[in-house]
RNA sequence: GCGGGCGUGGCGGAACUGGUAUACGCGCAGGACUUAAAAUCCUGUGUCCUAGUGACAUGUGGGUUCGAGUCCCACCGCCCGCACCA
C-alpha cells in the first residue's frame, strides 16, 4: 500500500510558499489587521519540543486568521543576548557573536522545516547593533524623562554568574538560572522607574480580558498594593545625642494604641547611625546579614531583635514612649524599612513581644454577641486577633469598627502632625545593570568633572568590543584594556565608559514593536506601530507571567510617554501554553536514561535497549517536564525526520488543551502518523473508480435523493456541522476538540456507502472540508491533498469554508425520557414538538410505563427538544 | 501559612448557560487479509451481577433541585504562584 511521502511534499510546499512570498505582511488594504506573535526563542543551539508546541499553536492561529480574511503579521526573531553565549566562549573558545550566529542558523533551518508561516523578511536578532542601537536611544530618552536613574543600593548578587539579579529573577533565595544562593551587595546601579506606573499597571490588568485570570492575578500579587498610613515617631538621641523622626508604614493605623514597640531593618540608615558607637549592635547587624536568604534560613529563622535603648514617642499619647529595636524580620525593601509593632493584632509582632517581654494590649475585641458581651475578659493567648471587631483601649477610637477606626485615625494624622494616609506597593524599581559582556552596552560616560554624561545620539550605537577577555573573572568590559576609554562629550577630558550592560529582559521588552518595521532607521516607525500594535494574540510559556510580561507592559507605557507609540498595553490577547512532558527512566544504578535507550515492555515496565534479549530492568518514573538533566527529552528534528512536520504538529494539538501540560508519547505520535496516512489514502485511493479530481464542482440535486439516500443528507449535514463547530473551537483555541471533530467527520465519510455521482460528490465535498479545516494544523499534507482533489490554487490562499446555515438545522431531535431522574428511554420527535404531544409519546414508551408501574404521576417536566422527566 | 487551579474509564481527554456522562484518540482483546510478520481494515471495550429495557459509577461526605461531572458547604489529594510585605 502506498504511503504519503511527507519528505517530498513538505520540501516542495515550503519552497512554493517561499517563492510566492505567501506570508509577507504589508500595511494597508481593506483587510483588518491581525498581529499574532509567539515568544521569540533564545538561540541555545537546537529547538526543543517546547518550541515545537509554542510555534505550532501560533502558526495555527496565523494561518486560520489569514484564511478568515485578516491581514496577518506573523514574525520571528531571536532573543540573542545572554549568559550561555559567554559560557560557550569559555568552554569552546568561540566568540559569543559567532556562537550565537551559528545557533541561529541551525535553529532557523529547524523552524523552517516545521513549515511555519512566518514573514522571514522581518527576522531580527537582538544582538545585532542595528537592533540594540535603538534601545540605547530609548535609554537616553528614558533618562531625559526621569524614567531611569542611578542609585547605590543593596542588590542580589549571583556569585556563579558574577552579576546582579532583579528581584523577579531571585527564586527562593536562589538565582533563577544558576540556582546559586544569592548574596547581598551594595552597588551603584541603573534602575528603571517601573514603580512610577504601579497603580496604572495594576488598574489596567482589568482591561486585559483576553489574558488568563491566573496571570493577571500573579501580576496583581506581584505589584502588591496595600492601603494604610505613613506614621511618624519622634525620638531623642541616646545620651543626649541627635534625635529625629522615624517614619513607618502600616496597614493597621487603627491599632496604634496597641503599639508596644518600633522596629527597623538592620540595613536601615538609622541602624547604621546607631551602630557607630555601639559594638553590640554592629555585631547584631552582621548576624542579620549573614543569616542568609536561603529558603530554609527564612523559614526557620527566629524573630530576633536588638534593643537600641532609644525610646520613640507615641504620636497620639505624649505620655507613652516605646522601645526601638533593630529586628531581623523587618525588610528595608518594603515600605520605609520600619514598623510599629502591635502584638495583639499581628502574629509576628506577638511572637516578638513574647520573646522580649513586651506589652500585649488588645485594642480590637470581637463584636458583642448575646453569649459574650464586650468586656475586659478578652485576652490574647498564642494567637493574634486579626479579624474585624470593635475598638477598645483606644481613646477616641473606642467603639468603632476596624474600617471606621482606620478612617478616623487617618483623618487626625495631619492635624496631629503624626503622618499621612498612604499606599504602598510591593513592586520595586527594576534594576537593569548587569556586569556581563554579552548584552547591550549602557550608553553613558562617567566624567570625573561632569559626572554622568549621555553618549551623544550621533555616536550610537556603542558597540561591544570583539576582543574582550571572557575567561578572566569579573566584568569583561571593565577588564578590557581600552574599550572603556572615551572623552567626555561635555568637556572633552578623558573619561570612562559605563561598563555595565542591560538586563536581557530589556531587549524582549520592545521586540514586538520592532517587528512592525524591522528595517526602519528608528526603533520603529510610528505609522507601522499604529497600524499593527497592539499584538492581537501573544502565545508563550507561563514562566513569563510576571517577568517578561510585566516589563513589556511597563516598557510600552514608558515608550508612550516618550512619544514612540500611542498604546499602553502591548498584548491584547495572551495564551499561555503548558509544558511538554515525558516519562522518566532510570537504570538499576539510578542513572537517568534517554527514551531511545529504553524499550517499553508493558504498562509502566521497561528494560534497557540492548540487543534482541534486551538489557536490565528500568524504573519508569512519572511524566515530568522535558529536561536535559532528567534525559526525558525527545529531539524534534528526529521526529520530523521520521514522521514529518505535520504529524508532529497534529500530535501537539490533538491530545491536550493548549494551556495544559502535554504528555509526549511514542503511541501518541504513532496515532497522529496513522491518521495522516489514512487521510492521504482517503483522497488518493478512493473506493470509487473515479479519482476525486474528476468530480466537478456542480452539486447534484439531492432533494430527490433524500428519501432514497438519507445517508447522503445526513453526511452533508455532518460536514457543515463540523465546519461550524471547528470554527468555533479554533476561535476559542480548543484545538484538541477541533481535531476530535474532524476525526469524527473522517469516520462518517468512511462509513458513507454508495458509488453514484451524488455519493461521490458528498464524499469529495467532505474531504475538501476536512482539508480546509486541517489546513492551519497540517499545512503541507493539506496543500498536497488540495491539489490531489484537482485544485490549481494554493490552499494557503484559500478562504476558510463557510457552513451553510440551512444544513445546520435539525428537523428531528432525540429527547431523553426520565422517570424520577433516571433515564428510561429516548424519543425521536420533530424539532419543537408540542409539549402535550411529547408527553403523550413519552408516557407511551414501554419502558416508561414499566418504570411508572401504575404509580400516580405527580409532575411532568418538559424541557423542549431536550428532556422529559416524569415524577411519580 | 496565604492565594489560585485541578481531581471524569487502564491512559490523554470530551460533555454549551444544571438536562441521554465517558465524544475523539491511545491502549487492550477478538477477527479479516498474509506462508508469516508489519501495515491496513472490521468488531468489542466504565465497573459489577442474577446479563436486564438491571444496579452502581465523575476524589470523599453532606446539601440544593424533578434532575448535579457542572451549583453550595466541609474534607482529602495533586499542581502552580507568593511567602516575615507591616
């Protein structure tokens, strides 16, 4: 039996599409625009299954929208800066630029072999000076707008990568890529003022109704807005020393009368001041710093404090003073780095107070109940009371509820000069300096006289030197003998270039805009950006829910402020795809094995592939995300080599919904392969004598045949129902359901009997529908079949099929008949039958009368065209 | 600890706003073709039994309803995010 020659077909159609420029995008025309974008890859060397899934999903959307008459922009490029290139330079003595270039060449060919409908003329690589010169210009514009600034700050230092990490890049106290414990270091760093947009970034999440709720929620939590008050506590210095005013942030200003201490972070400026003449405090601060930020340390860390001896005055009660502690659980990075402690109503403060014998004065008591009037009987034991209640022991606040008390105290803050209402965010400014070579140079010059001077725009780009030494420890640009030497653009004296480079999230924060006009002399033209942006559908991994997606949202606002573009939100729709997983295998010694080193012998059992007898037993582990370390990877190239791109694409779409994890299985890809061949045979080796290409487009008159061949009409209806359902499924990204429905139609066509012209026409009509519907999913096979069916045009240029409305209407419906909620039979009735008639018919069913068994009928529930339930 | 999501056959998963649970695929079993195998095709396949127009089944236990996989409450398990955030 002949088989589909995918190798020949895939190569042929790929070159036809390319030669005819099928997927080149241009602005203008009457068609509505549609910009579909998949997250561009880091050129690590070879594509992996995660890429295959991501880009298959994107290609289905792109090809579908094109068929639906949209002017589609579907570009691809490379997120080409990053540390692996530097590591490769060290290991293999190859320049990062060369290594990256080679990887891009390999991966481009691999992506092309998948038959993805990209406009390759728009390809970009972020390590290209022609790309990064524009972001250097943006940086200078941000500087003018006050959106970027430099400050000395404590940073997360990754000792393995020898660089700074953003807070978002620290996971459980470890570097997101190296996994090394992150250290604290004080460095002078460039920051982007993302916090200037905290409120906007939070509020506008509500407008992103085509984003997954969970991503919006993650961003909401990350921004972490909390309302409360900033409050002041005045204090006198120790031993008559310098006094001052301590500012704290609290979300519970209502509990101010329950305050029994204040505490500040170890790296709070006041801690530093006080430690100057206090050796014990210096020792304590060191202890706090060395406790480490590993998750184990944080979880088990006991709350410890150091009593500075300073007493702060209660803002609403001159008679009261509170001790000031330096405490390990107070974070300098949040709020003002200082708190007041109210042990009765905060669990952390309670633990601290118990440890140091501080007062625990309840100021909120549970509301009065008939059993328990509000009284002095309310005592705090081991648990702080954090629920709503009634204020007590609180002077003018007594008797108020928590919310009322908050408002009341906030109103008095100003008059009492005790503080101000305020909002605080967890979000911190984005530190963008990295001490790495393979990134975009930050275009400023440090002059001993003029300070920080921007590189003049006509001198951009500041290009990376090709001869930096990447093997010496430290920052390669800083180590370079001459690169950093530059004359001050302001005064002309010798000065020094900034040697830090941008965090690589900088490049990915605006690449979607560059794709609009990738060859422009500016970052992008306003015209092209106005036409294409925002991205209508963005597709990528959930791992970027906070990092990349939040930075891009911020960047778009910053660019808008600088007049680059007119939109706030870059991505209107977002689809986050699940991971590609595979079973794991270990041999007797616990060593990981690749799937192709293993022979599956049964359910959850396997042995080492080793000659005809097979080797030793293998432990089959649960399916986990494909990773090199566990060796549970399958190489896309070998899959495409064996089964073809279309088979791989079909499998990626058919087994799981896109947002869920997908299990890669040998059986699954085989199943997809079988279907590919089955479809090919249906078209190329039909049961009838005549090949399908010989049937004209004229539809036989089947009205006359309806009685004679009800199967024909039934099948015709199924064809159009499938068109309608699949269209709906694709609109909602239910690709797995779409595949299932198309397979159902394939089964129906297979069952269609008859060899006359009418039957052959219906069969051909059905096959055409299948080919059209599968077009976005399996573009090569369907293009091939489209031609076998006698078409001269390209399927890629063919509009999406339309379901004929009158074929979607059912004349009869099957109604379920229940007795007391249990199914007792079904009834075929004309659609929209009269209720009375339906009831009579239902009660006449033999099985129904048996179930009723003469009992009196209490009620009959009739849902038209659906169900009849007889209650007895 | 807090927040969110998910629990449906041997497996991946269907089931629109409560209305015939298990579509489609995988796997498995039997059969056809073949000297044989592969490929292909056909048939069957939730569980149980007394085999029926039967009973029981959507993590567990309750509830609402004529009717619950779907809604409500409690619990169990798994996954993800955040984590001393004042």
